[in-house]
C-alpha cells in the first residue's frame, strides 16, 4: 500500500516537473519529468503485477523434482 502511494506521489511530481519544464522552456527539466513519469509508471506496473509474478514462479518451482 505504501509503495502505491509513493508511486502516485512520484508520478504527480514528475508530471509537474514535465509541465513546468515545457512551459518555461527548460529542456532538461522537461526530459527529467518525462523520465520520472516513465519510471513511476513502470514501478506501478511492477507493483501491480508482483502477485502474479510470484505466483507464476512459485508454480514453476513446484514442478522441479
């Protein structure tokens, strides 16, 4: 739960930096905001899929003899 909250906060900050960089002409701030948004989205995807990933590999582990 705390991970999801942190990811949402990071995404909001990254989108704000992206918008600020775009409107102020700060190309590096805009690029950093884009990177932060992509990383935050990836982290949210990973957190959401964690249960399925663990279940998948656990199922594979039970097949090993």
